[in-house]
C-alpha cells in the first residue's frame, strides 16, 4: 500500500500523542480504517523506534540507571508479584525490554562486581530462567512479552516475517520461470553486500531494466529508505546495475523518485514483467 507524504504525516502525528501500547495500536486502526493493518503496524513500530532513539541517552545516564534500579528494588520489596519494571517503563515512556536490560545489567554488575558481557545480557533476556534471581527473572519476562517494538520476542517475529517474505518472493520468481542467484549463494562466492536475489537474465518492469530484487518486510518511510539507499541500494546499483525494491507493507510514494537512476520501488511483486523471450517475440 502506497501512502502520500501527507497521509503518512497524519499517521505519524497521531502516534506522537499516544503511548506505544497494544491499546494505542487498536486506536490507530480505528482512526485509519482504510489503511492496511500490516502497514499501520509497521509504521507504529518504526515511529516508536525513532522516539526511543531520540530519548535513549537520557535513560542511560548514571543517575537515571541508579534511579531506575532503586525504584525497582523498592517496588518488588513492597510487592514482588506486581509488574514493577513494566509499569516503570511505561511511566518514563521507555521500551519495557530496554528498561529490563538496564536493570538486569545493573543487578549483575552489583552481584558479580564486574560489568557483564553483552552476550550474557542478551542470553538472559532471551531466556529469563538463566537470571539468578527469581523475582527479577519474572519482571524481565513481563517486560519482554509486553513490549510491542523491542526485545528478543519482537526480534524473533521480525526475523520470521522477513524470512517468510523472502521465501514468498523466491516462489514467485520460480513461478515466473526467472533464473536467479539467491543471497546465500552470493555470500558463498565471497560477496559482502548483496541483494536478496540477482536475476541471471535481466527483466523489464514498467519500462525499467531490473537486475536484482530486494525484499523488505516493512513500510518504507523517509528515514529508513534513506538509510537503505546509503547502506545497501546504491551499493547494489554500483555492483549489479539497476534493481527493484519491494516494500511489502507499502511506502511513501514520493520516495519512488530514483527510477531513472536505476532503483524502482513497488509494494508487491510486479505483474507486468517483460522477459527477454517476450521482447524477442
């Protein structure tokens, strides 16, 4: 689903005035019933991540960390069964999983008298049963399962959705009898930055030659698209020629402005593919 910049800005403005909860997501769907739910969910997640990045530093000062840790200790001392960390995260408008990470790291630092490794922290967030404190383990678990946009559960879901769309794209290419080289094959040959699929025989889409296709199981907003252009798409263009990016959950239509330079945007698999065989006929 393609949105105009004005439509996208209206959705983003609405999200700026609500908390990132499942209740807010329901309100978003009610406010914009004509928009795809998948598109709204992707925008919801991306806008929240932008907000967290803007406020990330203030939550990681020494003073903030100590305040959060002491509030956690005081809270569980009064009622260990209450969702102390989750409520604290919501109160200070911070992602529950990131709040859990802060408090867990501070707890381990005090227990071990050393700064814990990121590997250990990530392992405990994925499996809170590893945390050597039952109360904190339960608090961390409550945060991860109630976080809409961050944490190991969300990361797992995003990875699965991304893989699902790559498989879907592969099946569509096979159905069209298009010969391609997949990303894993390219990496085996020593390529570092590679698109999901390179077409061994280029095709034409809407009058534009396509050498490669990249699958993005997300909405293409301005900031994410500019980052992808800089980090990925132009590198693909330099190495393999012009290509196609599919934003499965839509994009801001004004961003599709590099067609003449060799990067085409679509929100679905193109139906009007012209192959070499068709052009010869």
